C-alpha cells in the first residue's frame, strides 16, 4: 500500500517558510541581546568613568592635591601651567 504524503499535507514551501521564520526569530533574539549589552556598557560623555576627562576635572584634582598638601606650590604652578597650555 502506498501513501501519498503530499495529499493534504504541507508542501516544501511551507517547510522553507518555517525555517526562514526560525532564522528570523533567533536573529531578532541575538540582535536584542547585542543592543542591550551595548547600551548597558555605554557611559555618557560627562561621566567621570567615561575616560574623557576635561581640563576642569584635572584642575580640580590638582587643586585638591595642593589643598591636602600632597604637592608643593612650585609643582602646583608648573602642572597648572601645563594643563592650561592644552
């Protein structure tokens, strides 16, 4: 006895469409994960942890070190002058 599997069943087009939809689904999941990781790791420009220190930040640190007595007046003025030249 022979059975005709295409009689009333899905053709090759339906299986192809299901495979394509599965690839799209998992691709979307991976894309969402990548976007979430990238946005989590992003720091605003002005944040202290961004690594993009400004001249004002450096001068504030220098002022604080001088106020605490970590550096003397000569070192303070030379470093301040160097920072202002940039």
